[in-house]
C-alpha cells in the first residue's frame, strides 16, 4: 500500500462571470401589468359577491349595484397605491436599505440604491392614476361585471353537476335507473334550482 496518495489533477473551470442583469421594465409596462392584476382581483371579488348574493341572500342579479361595487374596489386600491407612494417619499432612502427594507439604514449611500427601488413612488402614483381611470371607464366596469356573472354561474353549475353525479345511479350500469327516476327528480328539486339562478331579471 503506498504511503502517499497522489493528489488529483486540478481542473480549470474558468473564471466566474456574473450573469447579466435584465433591463428594468419601463414604468408604463409595470403599470399596465398592475392594472391587469387589479382587474382580475376586482372580477373575483364581484364574482364572490354574485355567488353569496344568489345563494345566501336570495338576491337578484343587479348589474348597476355590482358595477358600483367594482368601481369602489378600483378606487380603494388606487388610494392604497397613493398612500404607499407618499409613505415611500416620506421615508426617502430609509425605505431602500439593502439590509432591511422596513427599518432602513440612514448611512446608505444614495448611489447604492438601484433605479428600480428609486422609482417605486413614481410607479405607485402612476398605478393609482391608472386605477382611477379604470374606475371611471364604464365599458371596462360593465365587462368586468359580465365576466364575473359568467364565472359565478360556471362555478355554481359545476358545483351542482358534482352534486348530481353523486346520486349513486349510472344509467349504463344500474338496472334501477329508470325505476328510481322519480325519486331522483324529487331530490333534484330539493336543491332549489331557483336559488341557483343568476339572471338579469
């Protein structure tokens, strides 16, 4: 057995080169994406309101009331962004500390703050203005309400179909299918379909 082990040959893996950073997205694009995300959340909120109103409160579909609710959602989120912009402007470079974005560091060099963080107040203000414009866009509000209604009906219908599939009768394999049809119809009526309808009436 050899007394000394041969050292493995060194492999040259080259020199480390940091990956190039992606360019910062233009503010217009950031705001546009923010509006799309907000519109999606508003639509979900209105959809949930439609479902709860139909199933729990027995309310008819009211496009005008739902449109008002959607507009209020946009304005509330616009106010949030305005508040955030003011808070960041008040904190100044304290808000952009690399070590702790919440506490900040009073000794952070302004040059060390990257452009993406530096422009955050501007982004929030631009998004707030865009959301206010969405709130005043009647066509946009109408489209959101209609899509929310369709989504609500699809969700209710999916739940109803799932319940009906769990009756335990399969026509192709169950010889009692026709015999038990009357009983199934009664069970179907018990689900109170009138309460599941979401209409414009």
